[in-house]
């Protein structure tokens, strides 16, 4: 799958709940500032519409009660995504818009429950690197460890595949 195809199949046109678990400021070699967000997406909410197959197959494996696996890592990178962030699930207006040149380090993990009697929830953990602004940093800091709702939209454009037509003027006879 190409980067654009992977990005298009990552929960398209749905708002997913995310929790900002870690927050740090990075400087790139080019002198650009980025915010590194450690995000956790609960998958126990029953809203799995748009889940890509590479997550769904592994979720079936790790989600079984008798599964011995506690974590599954993926070598998938999503490039050029726009994160439309809402403070509530039904908010009409986005609270923030963040351009993420890279989303990576995906890991399905069985996170411990407070009640040891229940089966642990399986959550998707990953990092998103977003372009840093003072306003965006402050907003994420205020919402640290709280739920936000995000729509993932790809900003990558597929190159159109143009069928090659034979040149009839240049044929040898």
C-alpha cells in the first residue's frame, strides 16, 4: 500500500476519541519546531467504523479473553495528515486544526483496568508530530490527559495515473 492509501483508510470521515498521554517540544535539524504527541485511542467504545484492516486483524487476536499477547507493534507510518480536533464528540466547530507531517509507532496494547476482575481494554497507542505554534502548544497543554475527538484527513494527493496512448504520428511503416 502507498502512503496515500494507508492514510485514506485510517478511520476516514469519523471522529475518534483520543487521549493526549505525552506532550513534548522538539526541534528539527532544519530549525523547525514540532510538538510530539503521545496519543491513546480507546478501541473499546464499539465504534470501529473505518478501522484499517492492519489494525482490525490484530485487534481480533489481542482482544480475545484467552489471548496471551499483550502488545502488537506495527511498522506503519502515516504521512501528511491533518488532524481536525474537537473538544466534544458532537461539537460543530473544530477547536484546533493541526498539520501532522508524520504519525508513527503504532502499538495495540492491552492496558490494565482499575478493576482486576475485568478483561483489560485494548487501546491503540501512537505518536503524532505536529507543526508547533504557541497557541497549539497551550491548547494541548490545557487538554493534557483529557479526551478530545479527532478526524483524520489525508492531505496527500495521489498522482493521477494517465494511461499512455501510442503515438500514431511516430510509427515506422
